């Protein structure tokens, strides 16, 4: 029996280690923060919020905020991974909603190693 929201903490912490080694100021191209969030992901989060009638809005600067980065991760999972599938969550974070399993394979295995 499911008693409350899914606990993504182990997955999020492993992704943070892979993406930035935990550095909230990490930058790689247009991806920044502990979860290496892109401007497109911020835009998608704001679109999801708006479609749900929320007045909340993320800014590009929010990507440097660890708590807000985790919120964005959870928001994207709530839309594209409602079944809380861990493998899908990891691949989705790496390759977007239409990820290619082969293209996200190395990333998936890397995150799994960090979860152990």
C-alpha cells in the first residue's frame, strides 16, 4: 500500500553526484546547478505549473538553488513519469521526454552506480 508521495531522494542524490558532484555553482554549457538544469527545462516546468493553474514561476537563477532544482526535478517526473519508474526517471532527466534508451544507457548505468 502506498502511503504518501514517492521518495525520490536516493535517485536525486545520485543524479546530483553524476551531474555536479554536489556543486550548486556547477556550469556546463547552458546547464547549471547541482542537477545541471537547462533553460528549456525551466520553461517546461513553468508550462507544467501554468497548465495546473499555479501562479508559481521558476527563473533561470533558480537553477542554482538546490531546493528549487529538486522541485523542478519532481515537477518534471510528475508530468512525464507518473508511475514513478526509477529507470525512466533517470533516462528522462538525461534525454528529455522523448529519450532514446540507447543514447541514455551510459548515463543510466553511471547514476545506478552512484545509488549503490
